[in-house]
């Protein structure tokens, strides 16, 4: 997945299947349908791709539709339709990209269920004939665009395994696990988290491939003393069995003398939750590979165990609110969106409390995604097709985007931007995370 929607992600991704409603076509002046000039697989150097004419680019926009969740949860991520159309209207008012105006095709994505995601993909690629799609995707949905229909994506980051068989290019702003975890573990070693310690590694069944294929080999290359590993494989939804298994794993780790536990993926939340549920006296320092999962645990209204997260260390490539919201480019972009919806307040994520509507998510997504899309298309040059889009994106070796928190470095093998890391350490005195930035 791409840029996280803050802790909102924790609330809805557990039930997400990325589905969509019917498409709507919008532009700055009227509802428009454009005629495709060639197939999406066209890569002839002088021939434009699907959805591209001399004066227009048909662009798909997906965003999370929270309507169903809002029936039971108090969730408000902002107005994605307004945010994206405002940014696109501003781009078009400035002459478009290389002389082409953007014609948006907007597809809301119901986050409950799985089937509607395929419907949206089919609509945007086969019915609307868009050149590319930006916005919200789950990794499992990307292949419909990239492999089946040869349509580029902006706003998703995939691992090597996830992108197998893909024909079209993808670009995102968050590190994929292939790049995130090695970078994380290197940073954690620099922080002294492993030196002189016996380390255990735990994950769930869903995390096993990443744990075995990325985490453990990287720890070995760093010379970390890994004394035990374990996979929690209780039946899905069986909380009692989950806690029991983690309890047995904790005993195993304690017997091996592990005083640091690396919690991979889902275990970033499940491990401390189980320690709390089991009233465990074994409380080793935790290093979590998934910041949002650990942050979700500490933000749980039911409370958390301070001992389970004492001095906990984690990191992410997503900039914190104090970084992205204070960025001057982000401020300018958000101000334009706010002007387009003057009667709707866009909340400030820096001062937000647990009850504050997270209406900054939509503007943040639109500002970042569209900025990256514009930079790639500009770099692609006057002929726009899949080949030039790929070359254009890979040529962006040192760029900054609104709220990126530092330079992004695209290139072959680094379509996720290879950007800065943000390292979080749990502060026991304030019951909150302290954050630092590393290149």
C-alpha cells in the first residue's frame, strides 16, 4: 500500500478489501469523455499511449470510500473528490502537463470486501481507457492494473514478489518492505539496539515470507545474535488461541535469554497485546517493523501495557505530521483545497486529538500523488506512453514532494523513492513517541 492515512489506517485496513463504486468523470468545466488513441501497451517512441491525445491525459483516481464503515465507526478522512479535483483544476489552469490537460475519472473504493476492487479496475482500464491511475490501492489489487491491463499506477509501493508479472510501471512514496526493512534494521543497529543483546524474532503466519526472506537474512548480514525465532499461527479471529501461542513463544524466548524481540509486521501490535493479556512478567525491549501497528496498540482506547512498550523502537518512511503538514508546498496545496470547500474544516493533524476528524488525509493524498504524477509526466517528455512514463519516473533521482520530509531518489529498482526514514522511540516519561529523521 501507499502513504498511510495516519492511525485511520489501523481502523479500517483490518476490514479492507479495496472495492469501488461506479466511476464518475469530472473536469474543471464539464463532464467529459475522451477517445483513446492507442492501446496501453504501445511503447513506440513517437506514439502516445492509451488515454493520451495531443491535448488531454485521461487519469483514473481511486480513493477509500468509508461510507460503510461510517455506519459503525466515527471516521472522516476528508473529501477526496474535492481534494483531487481541486489539485487537478489548478494544474489544468496552469496549462496542464507538457500542454496536456488532465481529464479525471474518479472511482471511490469501498474498503469492505474484495470484489469491487476488480470492478473499479475494469471500469477505469477497459471502459474509461485511462492512461494511468493514482490514489489508493491494496497491493493485491495492483496486478489488475499493472499486469492484466498494462496501466501504470502512482501511489503504491510493491515488493519484488508482489510485482512479479507486472507489465506497467508503478511509483510510490513509501518504501516497500524489500527496502524498508533492511533500511530499518541498519538504522536500529546504528542506534545500538542490537549490540550486546540476544535477539529473538517473532511474526504471524502472514509475516512469515517477509520474516524468512528479508528480516532474518538482513539480521544475519548485520551480525546480530539471533537466538530464537517463532511464527504465531493460531486460527484467524481466535484471540484466546493467539494469546496462548504468544505466551508459549514468550516462554521460549525467555528461556533462550532474549532481551530484545524484533516483532515483524502484524506482530508489531499482536506481541505487546498478548504480553498485556497474559500479564507477562517477561518484558524484553521490542523493536517493531511496522510503526502503524505499534502506534495503533499504544493508541488503543482499552489501554496498553507500558511495560510491553518500554523503550520500544520502530520506524517508517511515512513522514510524521509535524514534517508533512508544516511543509510550505503542502501548506500551499492544502490552502487551495480549503478554499474550494470553505464550509468544511480541514483538521490540523499536529494538534489533533483522538476525537478529531482526520480530514487532512484527503488533501495530503491528493497533494502528494498529483505532485509525483506531474513530475513523472513532465520528465516523460512530449510523447507519453508506458515506456516514456517509466523512463521519466526513473529519471527523478533527487526530488522533493509536498510533505516528503526530504529528497526522494527514484531509479531502476527504486520505484518507491528510497526516501528518508523516521525513527520512533517510545518515551516512558511522556507515554508518547519521540521521532528523529535519518537519510
